[in-house]
C-alpha cells in the first residue's frame, strides 16, 4: 500500500492508482464490516457517566500522550464547547475499553461560534464555505477525535512495555487487529450520522492535509477552505456537506456507515426536535444549560 501511495502522487498514473486504491479499500471495508460489529460498538455518550469516560479518554490521548493540553489533576480533558456537543465513541466489546471518541460541536446562535471560528477564523479564506455564511442551526464542527495508542499500533516491540500502548497479540485476535485501522473512519462516519440526524449538514473541521487526502480513498471528501496553520500541529480548515457523504462512499463503506447508524440510534427513541431532546436526555448540568439556550433562541 505504501508503494501504491507513492505512485498515486505521480502526475500521469496517479488518478488510475488512486482509483485502484479506492477499490481495494472498498473491498477490504466489506470484509471489515462483517467483523466490526463483532468486536467494536459505536455508541452515543448520552449520560453523564459516558461523557466522563469520553473526557478521560481524551485526557489520555490529548494531554498525556500528545501533550496538546496540560495534564489535569482529575485526568479529565473538557472545555467550554462540550456542553453543546454530541459525543460519540467506539467501545471494544471484549475489554469494554473505549477505542476512540469524537464530538460534534453545535452552535445555538451567532453569539456561540464554533471553535474554528473563534480560534482559526483568519485561516479560512473561502468566501462562501465558512461557518458564518450559514444559519447557526445548520452548522457543526467535528472535533477532538482521539484513538488511544493501544488501538492504533499494530506491531509488537518486545522492548516496550504495556505503558507504551503496543498491542499484544495474546490480547487481540487477528480479526480484531484488522478492524483497528477503521476506528478513526468509523468515528468520522459517526459524526456524519449525527450531523444528518440533527440537520446540521454543514460540517467544518481542522485537520492535517494528509489525513484529508487519505479519507478521499474511502469516499469522504473534505474540501479545503483555507491555509494550513500551526494549530495542534500543521492543520488546515475543511468543509463537508454531510448529505453528500453516503452517496460518495464506496459500496463497502456505505455498509459500514449503515451499521454505525443502526448502532448509534437503536437505543435513542426520540421524536420531534432530535437535538433538543437528545441534550435533555443526557441529564448533565451542562447539557441542561444548553437546552435552555436552545429554547430561548427558538431553534427547532
């Protein structure tokens, strides 16, 4: 696959190689989808306890491992945007450990901008595809995607201990190991499902350009809308219309998205305003405060 990636950058044969890589990825996705639900379970953090578990995972990745944020005494990584976010995570069923998380940040009104507006506005140059060009009830931001090291690294190094996060072949089966590279993709698809469910179809994200390029292989096409800046590493602003994700996915990944959608929504029985009722169902003080904001802004 590495050799194919190098060929994909060549001007003449690049498009052909990229299509071949996409077809290969789709074929693998069909196989992975069959195993994914056996070992991994996408879930919405719709209780204070689950949200706290998500914050602890983020602390492990963003504070302890990547050092993007300072370590907190309570080992919880949380900010002011969590109160208006829908948090999704993937659970490893055998160990019950969280294998990854992502949040979808909402914006109840113009006075509550997305983080990309607040911290990276100067990097956005597209005059149309930007958060302030759309009504706030239609926008969202994909943020805080985190996959712990032990669900990312697949090679065994006998000189490293368990603290390094290396996978132990005695702990994970071969089929489980095959699923792990798809955890990040499943988190983006989880965010897409919730984006569609809430009607917040205009999505924004700050991400590494190489990640955006790799996601195109599965049919997730983030459009660059500005320049690369140093923001937790070199990242650029991107836009995506959630309504276009499923139709543009390769057939194998469409099946994976269908499976993720079923798992995320099967235990959430809400009618009417999904977003407002969802935050009310979460039951935390911060979520209650946010639903009060929705009520005063008249969002529906």
